[in-house]
C-alpha cells in the first residue's frame, strides 16, 4: 500500500474519550473509528491486524481437528427457550421481532444453534466426536461499553463446540482445545496463562480462562513462573495421542494460577517462583456435559443401540478483543509495537526525500519485492513526521531511505521492538524483513 493512496488517518492528539492505551493508540494509528457506543468500524490497517489474528486462530483450530462452519448472527428465540436460557440471559441479549412477530435475537453465543444443527445431522455414536467452530460477529448490549474494542458491544469471536459420546471423550476434547489455545497465543506473541474460572451464563462445572499480563488488565493475577517454560509445541505434544494430552493436562494444571476472585493465599505462599500483575482475559473454555444436548433433545444411538445424550464443551477466543489486548501488552510512549505475526504490514518504507531519483528508485524496488507486505510512506512530509507515524503504527521494521545512503545503494533498517538500527544493502533489508 502507498500511504498517499491509503485510508490511514493518523492523529497527533490524544482522544479525550479513550481511557486506556490500546483505545488511544487504535484511534491515533487509524485502526478503527467509533460509529456508536461500543461499536467500531475497522479501517484498512486495523482490519489487516484482525485478519492476521483470525488466520492464526483458524490455523490452530484446524490443526486440532476442529472443522470450520459459519452460523447466522440472528437466532430464533425458540432455540433459547428450549435450552432454558432465553429468559435468564439478561439485558445484554439484544432481542427483536421480524415482520411476522417472530422473536429473534442477535446471538451473543451459539450453544443452542450448534446443538440444533447437530440434532438435525447426526444419529449414531459412529458420527462422534465432532468439533465445529466459526469466527463470527456477535453482540452483547453492555451497560457501559468502554475501553474501545476491549469491552465493546459488537465483537468478532471464535467459538467452537465439541460433541462426544461421554465425559471421557469430552475431557479429551477439552485438553485438545487447551493445547490449541496455548499454541495460538504464543504464535500471537503473548504468554497466556490458563486459570480456573467461573462458568457464568454458559454453565457447567469446568472452565479455564486465558489471561495475558498487561498493566491495565481487569483482574489481579497470580501464577507460578513454571508456566512460562512449558513447551507446547507439536514436537512436545500431539493432538492424536491421548497419553500426550493427559501429560499436557497434568503439566498445565499442577502449577499455581489464579485471578483475585479465586486466589488462595495459603497455596500462593508455597509457590517458589511467583509472578503477579494485572491480566486481560482473551479466551475461555468450558465443559458442561449435557446442559444443552439433554433439554434440546440431541440423542444418538450408542454401541448397544440405546439412546445416548452427547457431552458438550464450548471454547471462545475474542479475536477483536485480542487487537486491544496485544497493544496493551506491547506498546511504548511512541506507539504500538506489533509482533511480526499480526502486524498490518511487516515494514514501513520511509522515503526521506521524495523526488530524489536514487531514493525513489530504491523505494520502488523494495516496495515491489516486499509484495504487499509493506506500507510505502510516499508522502511529501518532513522526515520527523514519517518517523513518528511509523513508530505510532508499530510496523516491526522501518526501511529508511535517504539520499546519502541511496547514493551508495544502502538503506537504514530499524527494528521497532528494540530500536536497533543497521545500515544494510537492499537485498539484506528484504531478507531481514522476511526471514528474521
């Protein structure tokens, strides 16, 4: 993208309505704009980040064996009445009627709908297990939407749903998803700690929420530093090995980890390598047995022909919330610091003297070779403006092209996360950007 032809409306002023760093920086860097309370339009740079996060989430879900589907945002109230949740969910649910006076709702989650789909589609234990996910916009009518995309009313979420013949199978599905989540968050460049959690309106008696450390987190968190060294790579654990999954579950649930709601001072006193701070929830997983399958009449024929009620779990990741959470975890006074995996562009090309033949030629060459992975700042602006905007937007690399270096066929390369600068050839700059 050429900046002169792009909608990247950066602003210098600190927006008065933004209370936390991620909200301020998302507005200043031109990632989003608010359209109404708690609802945001995603501009090109922000949408690219959103897509990169969704891609990583999708790849890890696929690797775990989950299958992608897409369910409607509008749901029939009758499904929620069958599960017993329609009246009890609360005012956060947006309820509406169509022209035929049928009750509908804008889905905050999809347990009922996926159960209905499986009720229509499977008949035998031979068709289990199943794990289905989608990445879809949802709506919860927060009383006080705040903190930008961290607590908005409309949000993009990955939600998955597992169906197993019995509790033992459901526990295996739960462990697979916990492993997939750990891999997902590490690929996103953050350390997420699974902590035992309340199940809330989803229900059930087993749940973990995944917390990343950030100074503006909603909860105080306490955990054993042993979590930071656990190897969750495919080489360490296989999704296809029940023994691996059991070993992984033991490894993940032995060290201490708790939010302030479940913190146990006596247990904490026994931890040798303590870590604590504020934390942001970025995902949650649940096992709830037959809470939905039973009242909604989902049955399959078991091995002996008798009818069996499948056991279920659900698994959520806040994709749009993660954009804000990643910024909260990785920023400085100058702006955002994107991890290479999620950045809207891997590099910004800064032409410090537009119109200079050598500078223009080198910038065009690099822009072509980076093949869509760079934002070319081709504005007729002072160098300081370009440096400030590049830092604000958080590009992992800045390729700085000035007349003195260009005359020698050299460019300056800056790593945003460390501030390290080096003078390199064009070929070395491209190699660094692509292969660090």
